[in-house]
């Protein structure tokens, strides 16, 4: 017995159309405030220190080219009660001078562990298998906030024999997971000024700041937020510490639809990459772009003197220079959205390097409606 399929197909089509209409009716994507802004003062602090890595398998610094390694080792040994006679030339190949860096998170307390990155500052070939000796890590104020020590983990590998060598990845730096211990905390008093807090947007925008203020005041049912400018928003928080934490958590969890980012084209002249965001528009313009190639070909010929002559044999260069310009035709480019802009630029058949020049010319002509940022 045959079953009717036409009504079912019509039903499926209607459901598909309704689903598409429902998707089109959805509002723009909202983001939590914690993704858009940070509370003032709640940030990481960078730490740096100078130390020594020992236990290397003959891949450390050459003290003749890196004398500071020997000096550092002499100073460290003197602190440990070992006296090195003056003028001693220590030819050590298992020690390397390194810089140690780490990020100190906010609200860190003494005893907390941090990950550190160890990088060679001398001519050490590899830090594989090395051990970092006790290294103080200091902040921008010169105070010590953590102490680093431990065994390095180096991701690279290498081998050499008979004058040949092979290397995979970089071996002059490594990491120590939990290799530093916090010894001092960074003072941070949130709400010390009568409970006043400051919320700083990651990207300054007056429209987004106004939407964040409206969302916060609507959530709490009273005026607790006010915008100072396009980045900073003042909050009237509670005086009690526990209530302030709940207040900040409630603010960070609110959903806000940020304003659309301004049209921008980012050009990296070093790598040749070109990135356009979705707000880029291209007004009607005519573009002609041709490539110019210059070829220089040099051939060397030998000029011999006559038999039994007194002249000498000389090499005479014969240079030929050719200049060739590719034909270029005017093409109309225009785009009302990102897809049309990309298709219009691809129709020119230009390389990324050529595209940079074209975008600069379009910006100067007023056709490219976007900020052009060149890195």
C-alpha cells in the first residue's frame, strides 16, 4: 500500500521555513561582562629574575664568550662558603646563565605555586636536562615576590656527530611547572574608597559602556553604575567584603550585547597577511594594477690574448637587463558586505603584497570605508 509523501514533504518545508525565520528573529549574540571588562586592580603582575642552570651535558655557555656566567657562578659559590681563587679560568660547559619569567596572578598568597619560563641569555646550545638553582623573581618595584627552582622541561631535541647536526624545535628555553613559590603578595584593597569600584572595558567604546551601565542598573533596580568615559565605569559597591564579592560576581555574570566593532583592515607587512572584519564596506571604484618584473642576467666570458702576446686572460661580464610590465585593465570593485568585498578583491587576481598597495590606494580614494592599520 502506497503512503502519501507529498503532505509530509510540505510539512517538512513549512517547518524548515519556520526554523529559519526563528533563527533570523534571534537577537545579536550577547556576551558576559566578564568577557568585556575587568575590575580595576584585578590583573597579573610580571616577574623576572636572573639565575643559573646546572647539570647540562656539555651544552652550556662557553665562558670565554659569556664571562658573566663564570662571574655569576663564582658569586654563588662564595655565598655557599666556597672560595674560588682570583684569576681562575673555569672552563665550564654544564652551566648556563638564564632569565626566568613568570606571571603573578591577582590575590596570590605566600606558598602558592607559579609556572615559570627559563630562557638562555648566553650561547648555550641546549638546556635539556638542566636544573635551575634558586632564583629570586622580582617585580617592577625591585622587591622579591617569588623564588624559582626546579628541573626544566625542554620540548626540543637535537643531535650532532661528525660535524653534522640536526635539531627539532627550540632548545634554549624551557618551562618548570609549579617551579616558583610565592613569598610575598601584592597588596590590593578593592572598595577601600567607600566601596567604590571601577570596571574597565577591554575595548573603549561609548555605546558598549552605556549598555553595560544600563544592564547593571536594571539588574540591581537602582543606580549603582555610572560611566566616566568610554572605558571606565564607576560602581557603588557594598562595604562588607563578602557582600562585595557577591556584588562583583553578579556584575560579571550579566549579559550585554556590545556595539558592532568599527570597520577595520589589518595589514601585516612582514608576513603579507590581510585581515578584514565584517563591517568593512567598499564603495564603487575602478582599479587597475599591473606587476612590474625586472630580470638581470649576467654571463661571464673569458677574453684570451693573442698567441705569444703580452696580454693576460681576463673575465669580461656581459650583463643584460630586461623590464617586463604585465598588462593591467580597469576593474570595477564594490561590496556592501564582507563576502562581496572579498569577491571583488579576489577578482583583481592580486597577490597579498599587491593587495596591500591596492587597499592603501582605495583608502586614499575614499572607496574603502574602514580603518587601515599596518603592522
